[in-house]
């Protein structure tokens, strides 16, 4: 210590040294006394009532998918309430016990689920290390939903809660929330009058009912306002509403529509673009009941809306609705669970119609809402097709890879406004199809996609691995095969050279445009990135249709139709001169559905065929992928239901690294997610199929087998990835 005059050592300064050292020792002693963050200290007093806390630790491993008991110190008794975030010491083992308390282990996050008087565990308990925040973020409704989702997808509860509860932000918790606004008046039907049961649907919501509907929306921008009116009708009954859309752009449109109808501050917007603090603040406003209406992207499917009266999912066929993190839940399925658990209304809306939506109607679980044919014809654009025969006779198409009809429609459309040009993404893996009618070639045993094994031309199924000899097309009887085509790469450059006086705008991966002005321009876009044009597009060109129809996937036709209709819905109606040109064979079912603007009919026929062949969604399916030996060991160990059928395993390319290009060296040098193989690493995949009614048994068997393997401590190279109801099955 230094004296007042700066000297050290003896003199007057030295006389005060014992007193100063005593003060230092006292400060150190007080610092060691546990205060707000008690650990497993010896002799700490326990809470007098309900001294045991059941905690879900944040360990996303299946063999730890249960609650663990911890002692509640007296100093944490008041704040250690069910639903709060806590930190606990985990992994100490039973040998580190002092004076009846377990000590040691590493600190880990978790949620306090409940307080009980006694523990079922007979050994010593560790104490709660810390209550991170007194904010109860995990209520019983959200906990029950998360457990149901985990069981359905053979995952762990901790993994689901990582998706359901956003990261904490201290400043957001400090914000005081006001009382919820009074219910608004019931809305006028507005454009819902265009649909056969539209008025009745809104009236049922406003009266406190729980209608379930599959809604085929008419083309045009009115869909966002129609969703907002359904939300307003639900709020008018004193209940809450939840809307989930696939991306930030449609979320912004619904947000704007809700703002116009309800006013500011009456709904929350939950998207990743909002930033961590704002998103958590909005989420807390919903959980505390200050806001009753929510619109958001995928993670919003778990939003803890109070008195939930309606859940809405828009464009359920979009792949963005399926989470990329374990256990890979899908928004549509989660909202179906919420509608059943909370006995609330359900609205599945889209310009198109998925097979799953058609199944909901066929089973009677939901009722259809659609416009009459006259209304559809008055709203939709004119659709024209260019097939193989037209391309063969078209000299311009052979020279420039674009048919003359497309050039003509583009030229005429540019006189009145912008023209949309949809070009498929590159990188689709080609499979085999009939050379005459282009029907995808499928295995006679399991109906999986056939692919050329090597240069010899031998065919092998991509699902079960069986070789196929003597194939013939079931549609036309043809015996010749051809590889599916891929999209063009220089479309934007060619159009720019063809129309030098017209600006060319590109919307895609690098930059996605939200809107474009209504002035003449060529807008080249990849599927799903089409911007909205002021007043609608004068025309649209849907190029390289085979690039989407030829994808190696069961949903290729359904997805191509959905993407085509999504682009065509932005075009002016036929009465205003709106025209769409699709470059694909007119006789194919998805193309015919587009020409007739009949996505529901296409989905119904697809559903009937899948029921006959035992395809999802009629059957339930799970994919098990990983290194060959790991997949083999897993299939040997798992106790599948007696009616389960195993297809494969067959070699597959590992899941692509996001943002990487195709090719054997794709993604080199990039970080990869857990459960995703390194570029070029050989993997195999087995598909497990069960009939209706056995889905829960299949998920339970897969979860038990995976948990047993993880409990034995399998290394990283022996792990498998399980995905229930995979989107891409070939």
C-alpha cells in the first residue's frame, strides 16, 4: 500500500498497514460468501417448501431426453419458479459428494419445469447454480407442444425448445408491456366474397368457432389482406391468432395489411431480420399477453399466443417451412398439432395446393375454400405452352434456346409494363425419363427413381438399389430413356442482347428484389424470388420447364406447378392482356393443371396415385442416412414395427453445404453443420415406410434405437441422421 505522500514502507504509513490489510481480508471474505449465484456449497440451506426442482438440461441428445432433479437453495426460492431459465452443474457423477451434496460438473443451461416436494432419485442432489432470469419463458402449453413435436419427429425436447424459445436479451426483458388492446370489431368480408365459403369462414371465427379450412387463393396481391381479415375476425372474438409464412417478404406484406386493418401496436412481427433484441421483445409481448396477433416466419410456429383461436400457414409447399435443424419439424404439421391441442381454427392457404392439403380435405379434417370456375377465369392470366414439337419446328429456339412465342409475348408485354422471366436454379441432378412422353422412370418394386448406374446404361433404383432390366413406360409403352434436362445459364445475357433498350433486373440468390416499378423492364428471377410489380406483370415466361419437372424427387411435378402458379399469380388477368408462356410439354399433368388453373385437381390425382403406391403422405416414411457401416448397424439394432418396410440402403451424396456449388469439391473450406458429411464423404440412406396408423410407433422405435446408440458413446463416424417425413425422398 502507498502512503499519502507517495512513500512506501515505514513511518506513519506503516502504522496503518494492519488496519488496511484487515479491510482487504474482510472484502475478500465477503466476496466468497454466495449471494445471488449460489452453487453446490456445503451447508447451504434448502427451500422450506418444494425444495426439489425438475430441470430440462440443454443437452440435445436422446438418451438424456428427460428431467433431472436439483435441490433449490433457500436464497433462490423466490425466483426459481417453473418456466425460468436456470444454470446447473451437470456430469459430476455420484462419487463427488460432500456432506450429502453432489458437487462438481460443468455448468449448463436449462429450463426449470416444475417444483416438487420430493425427488424420485435416491442419491444426493446437486443444487441449482443460478437462475438466469426470473422471466418464465416456458409455460405448460409450450412445453406440451414441444414434447408432442419431439415425439412425432423422433427428436429430443431440448432440440425443439431451442427452436421454440428465442435467445434471451436482458434489455428486452426490462421493457414494461401494456395491457392488450380491446377486441376490434368484426371485419367486412371484403374480397373473401369471391370464395364460396369465405363469408361463412369469417363469421365462424368472429363468433368464437374453430373452423378448419384449406384455402385455394385467387391470383393477385389480395391474399395478404384476406389473411389479415381472418386475423381481425379472430381478435374480434377475444382470442389470439398466429400466421406463419415462408419468408420475410410475404411476412412484410401480411404485416402491412394487419397494420392497415388493426392499427399500430396490435400485432407482433417475428422474423430473423428483426435482430435478436427486437425479436425477443416482440416474443415477450406475445407471451405476456400484451399482443394477441402474430405474423412471422418458421420459428413463429411455436409463438406462445394466449387464447389461441386461429393458426394460419401460407404456401405450405415452400421448403422454407421445414426446419433445417433437428428434429426437422414442418410448420404445417406443427400448426395442425396446435389446432388439435388448442381446439382452435386452422387455415392453410396458397395459390397452389399440396398433396398434404388435399389429404386434409379428403379425410374430412378440413373443408375446402375455393372460388368458382368463372371467378378463376376472370382473375387468372392466359397460359400458353411450348412443347417439344413446337421447339423442333422453331429455328429461333434451336439457335437461342428460347422459342419464338416467348420472344413475341415478351415483346408485346414490354409495350405495357414489365415482363417476368422465371429461370430454374442450376444444379438439379438429372434422372431418367421416357424419351417419348418424358414420364419419370420408376422402379417396379418400390416406385423409386431410376438412374443410370454407369456408362453401360444399366439402371438402378435410387431408393432400394435394385437393378432394373427391360424397363418400359407405363404411360405410353415406350422403351427408350433420356436424361432430364437442366436449366440455361445465360438467359439474362441473351434477353439483354435481344432487347438492348430495355433494362434487365435480376432477382435471385445474390440479391432478391421485393418490388419493381410498373414501367417496361425484363425481370429475370429464380423460383421463389419473383418481385411484385406495381400493377402486375404484363407477361411472364416460364423457361426450361424440364429442369423442374425432371428433378429426382417425388414432389417434382407438384413443386413445379406450385412455382409456376406462384409466378403466374403476379401477372395481370386475361382481360387486361396478361399472358404466361410455359416451356414444357402441354400433355403433362402439371402443365395441364397450370393451363386450366386447377391446382386442386392436380393434387387430388397425385394423392390417389400415392395412395395406390403407398407413398407419403398416405404412408409415413423416415430416412436414415450416414456412413454405410453406421446405417447397417442401426438397421440391425432398431426394433421396427412389424408392418415396416425398409428400402435400401443405397449410396447417396451427402447433404449439400448451404451456399456451395455442385460438384465433388463443393463446399471445400466451408464450415459444416453437425450431422452433415464433409464434401465427398460417402454416405448411404435407407428409407423406412409404414402404413397409416404406424407413424408414432416408427418414430418411437427410431428414437429408442438412436438413444441406445448414443448412450453407448458411438463416435462421430458411426452416427446416423434420422429424418421423419423427409421432404426429398427421390
